[in-house]
C-alpha cells in the first residue's frame, strides 16, 4: 500500500500521513482508531501497552471490574489469582465430564 493509499484509507492528507510516519507529528486518536479498525490491530496496546483480550462489549460490568482490579494488584497476587481460577476451572471441567 502506498503512502497516498494509506492516507486516503485513513482520511488524512498524504502530507499528514508523511508527518506521522516520519515522526514529525503525533497521530490523532481518531486516526489510530481508524487504522486499528481498518487493519485489525489493538489500538489500546499501541497507546498504553495493554492488550485487549475481548471486544469491550463482550465484557459484563462485573467482568470489566474484575479485570481492572486484577491489574492493580501486585504480580505475586496476580499469580495466586490465576492459580485459583485455573483450579476452579479444572474442577468445573471435571464436573461436566
């Protein structure tokens, strides 16, 4: 894809695209959102270094709260939570056999 084609696809001028690519200016949130939707990359990861595992609408409010709380606890506690959840999931799988 040429720079001109990319610029057109993302709704900016060729000059703006060149400025983004050359580091002369920062891409806008709108631009990054369009690029993520168009090319299927995780915009949140690009901006914040946090990967999205599911589309936001796929989470209930409770699930979203649990994830946000999990991200605030120390790594060793995160490990304990993961072990606990795995044990519960393993038990549930055994019951469904």
